[in-house]
């Protein structure tokens, strides 16, 4: 069975199926879908929850065999497995085998990144979908973000004029987790559900996450000195390296993709749209592109990976030092010469 995300809540009120595959790249939407199934499972007697993170080399036969074993107290259980990518060969074989004869006392919930059409035709996926249901979560891009945000505001009982909505949309640009948090905050601060520009500016305008966007725009504008000061200030305020990488890295990747596309003869306007660049920010990217050589674009991609390794403790470099290099590269003032 295939389920659309908007069908999940109603479906969860019915007897649950043995297996669910939820896949998509939006963290918020995946969390919400999983929460819906977890709550329904508890109501239907799956009182125990067992969580596993899929790892290469895991004994999948043993893991899924445990799904057939009741706990010491005879409780039905929810077995939740989170994947960082597609199941490897061993996992796929074990899932296919399990789905052919799932335990009636276990609900298997698989959480994965977005699976393409080929992956959805794999034997393990088809078997799990036949035994239960799959839910493909949408990707909320620049074009669909306004409708998504309007829907969330309506669900929260909030309304406002076009200027207020545009300001809020600008402040939470492209970040669903931040957007949902701000909607919940605004619900408490609104005047009988009515939002104004002042309310949004006061509630959202001083958030560190918005300052991260200020930094990204400053770097794209080529103001290297100011960008360096902003980076140091955000570090002093306690902003995390991960959130900095999310904002700066996203723009750096987009800039590199634009450079590659233009060099391949593609039209810049089409490239901007394909890469989900908001209309307001298109002039920033166009100016940044003029000062970004192919070598600098490659260097930015390498620095993104270097920041990620530093954050994970996989290198001896300071993540903040590499973030500074990445920010300066986006600003067109790389700290080290780029070759090629």
C-alpha cells in the first residue's frame, strides 16, 4: 500500500499494518510521520519501543529474528530502524525475508532518506510495501515553501497580511524545523490569531538562525570583512558549527552548481530556478558567480567536507577555522590560493 502524507493520520486510526517504510529528506516531516505512527502504535497495544540505527556489518537476521520474540512481559513492540542511506545487500535480503512473514506482535518502522524510483522497485521495498505501507514525504523547495508555510499558519489558527507573511517567509527561508518552531512561538504571541509585521519582527527577527542567514547574504555580497566579524560574533553567542555549516554550506554548494552549469553552457536563469534560489537572492548569487572561478568552486565543496569532518571529530582541524575559510571563499576572498 502507498500512502500520501496527508492520508497518514486517518490511516493511523485504523488497525496498523505490520511494516511501514517512511522515506524523505525533510527531517521535520519524517519526525512528524514517525510520531503519528508511534502514537497510534501505543494506542493499539505496542507498548514497547526498540530503536536501532542501521550500520554496515550488522547481523540483520538476528535483528529481525528478535522481532518475533515477545518481551519478558509479553508486550507487543514497535521495532524502529533508522537508515542513513539505502539498505545494503544484507539488510535488503533480511528485510525481504522478514516482510514475507512478519510478526503479528511487532510493528516494523523503517525511516530512510528519499528513495528514487529504482530503489522503490527493489525487492525489499516491494515486499515491505506489500506487507504494510510506504509513505513518500515531499521535498519542500523554494516554490512549495510558501504554500507549506501558509498551511502551517492556518493549522495554528494564524493569519496576517501579505507583508507580514513575506517577512516571516524570508526569516525562515527553506528551514522547516525553524519555521515550525517560529509558528508555535507566534501562536502564543499573536493577538487573537492575527499576526502583524511588528509581532513577526520582534519574535523572529533577533533569532540566531536569522543572523546566520544575514551572514550567508553578507558572504554572497562579497563583504569579507563584515562576514568574518559576523562569524566571530555568532560563535561568541553560542551558535553551533552545524547550523553555520547548514546555511553557509547550502549557499556554497548552490554557487558551485551554478558555476558548473554556466560553464557547461546552461542559462543562468534556468539554473537559478533549478537550484531553488529565491528571487530576492538571485542578484546576490549572480554577482557572486562573477567572482567565482571553477577552481574556487571546487575549493568550496572541499571545504564543506572538511567542516563536516571537523565537526564529527574526524580531523584535527577546528571546525570554526574551516568555517572561516569557507565563508571567505564564498565572499570571493579565499585565505589560500586555489590551483587549477
